C-alpha cells in the first residue's frame, strides 16, 4: 500500500467507528496484524470506541472472575425442584393435555417449561462457541422444539419449531434482559411451523436467566 493511500485510510478511521464484532475480536486478540493495526489507529483517535472497549473488557473480566454464590446455588436448586415437579405432573396429564386442553393453553405450558429449562441449562456464551449449538429443548410430547446457536459474528440465534399446524400465525413476545422482539410462527412445510430471533452479543452477556416468552 502506498504511503498516500495509507495516510488517507488512517484519516478515514476517525469517522468510521469499530463494529461490535471488530471490537470483540480486538479484545480477544483475534484480529490479524493489519486488522489490529487499523483498530489501534482508530482507538487512538476515537474516545467513543476507546470507552466501549473499556466497557467490553470490564464486562469480560466480570464474567470470567464471577464467583458462584450461595444465592446462585439456591436459585438453581429451586428451578430444578420446579422442573422435577413439572415433569412428573406433565407425565401424568400428557394424554389429556393433547386432547382436552386448547392449543393456546398448551402452548403457554410448553413455553413455561421451556423457560425453566433455559434458566437451568443455559451457560454464558463464549467466543469459542461460535458456530455451535449451545442449547436444545423439546416438550415431552415432541410438539414444540427450541434450540440456540452462536453465529460467526457472536450473535445468538434462537430457533422455535412445532408440528402443531394450528400454531401457524401465532405471535410470541421474546424478551431477554432489555431486548424485546416479537416473532411469528410461520409455515415452513406441510407439517411444520417455525420462527427465529437473533440476539446481538451485547444482550447475551448479562443475566441469561432474565428471559420471558409470552403469547401475544
């Protein structure tokens, strides 16, 4: 690269902020030599990105150094106890639910069980998880399924699917921390409806148990 071209590029860095993925890659030392040099050149001139980098490092350090407290243990024990009772009750009434309970009420029960499983099983996402499935759940009768994968840009994608075609068009309100999004179960085949929601990295670095999924 010519000297003039390099100087022009460095000047342009002043007005082009680093993206979340670039910031995370820089923090985790995953940029190549050129990418790191460009990021450092921008950080020297941009107090906004410099402050965001400081916050990201503080957040990463807090997650890494966080100690498991007695309150955490008690919370998980309560959830496990609730899950155990729910599974026993579900096993006793699965047949009658399938035939007697309206679909909307059945879905509400599925979602309650799904959230409990998420709160127990879901762990903080690491950058090494990129491209991997980090959570999977299925109702006991197999009518509702969900899973979560970490994309290459470190976003989290949560997928929902069901073989209950009555659910086509059903709208759900998904909340994780301060993130809120509405999604709709749509037909993807003759025997399946599905929906998905993307959770940017900044929303899945906090308390993953702070989640709700409700029928709209």
